[in-house]
C-alpha cells in the first residue's frame, strides 16, 4: 500500500488504524487543514470501529516531526496541521475556526528590519485573522 513507507519512515508500524489516518490525510487533491480533534471526528465518521485519540495524536505528531505535515499554531491553545508543507500564508476565521490557504502572490513584500545575532530568517508565514 502507498502509505506503508510513509508510516515506516515516521517510525510507526503500519496498522489498520494508521493506514486509515493516512488515507484521510493524504488522499485529498487539495490541502487539508485540521486539528487532531477534527481529524478524530472525520475518521470516526468513516468507520464503525474505534480508534483511540492517542493513536491519532501520536501518528500526526510523528508525521509532523518527519516533515509530512506542517504545524500551524493559531493561538496559545489551538494548533492546526496542514498537509501542504510548503511555506505559505493563511487566513484564520475566528468565528468558525477554519483555516484557509492564502496564496503567496496575495501578500506583498514583507520587510523584517530586526536582526538576531547568529540567526537567519528561514521563512516568513503570515496568519491573517478574520472576524465578522
């Protein structure tokens, strides 16, 4: 199966539950933004048997650590994950909690004037919070 290598590269055994997680995460043509709880609901809607939140959490974090997912903190107690791991920007709708890709071409040049000794900027990603 196409997800076995991804699981093994992340240090995970390819169990039925983890293969299902891969199918939900990586079988989309467009970017998939999610919280761990949203992913759990989506998986449980798909199947009748149970899958533990710990399995989902551990799998998502193993994928993020390996570079298959990107972590996007939107505030101090809410983190989203993104299947699009390229450097890019987002809108975050405060009302419904949805994360929406914002194309790099939709953001003008950003000029960071402050420097940190011994450090260089790896990337700049803008999170634009929206409200009604």
